C-alpha cells in the first residue's frame, strides 16, 4: 500500500493549465503551499516529471482507504 498523500484532479478552471488533460487522475502529493490561495504541489506523470502545482479548488485529498 502506498502511504504517500495523494490528490485527485476533479476539475480545471483554465484549459491551458498542465493538469487540464488529467481530470480524474491521481497524483502523489509533494507539499501543500498555503497563503492567500492554496496549492498542491505534485510531479507531472509525463517525462521529465516536472514539479508543478494544482489549485486547491481543482483537486481533492485522498485518504489511504480511498481507492484509485
């Protein structure tokens, strides 16, 4: 079982963002950035696996019990 925190992309308000084509997919969470807005940081699945952000409003955190 993978114990790393994960997020699932549920929407994308901007079709130009990198994750617009990944709605419904699950990514390992690297960190959460908090401030005036909240962002989840994750690695893209496509090489070269850039570190990139996802707007909090466009994703949900998954628990270890939730299935992919």
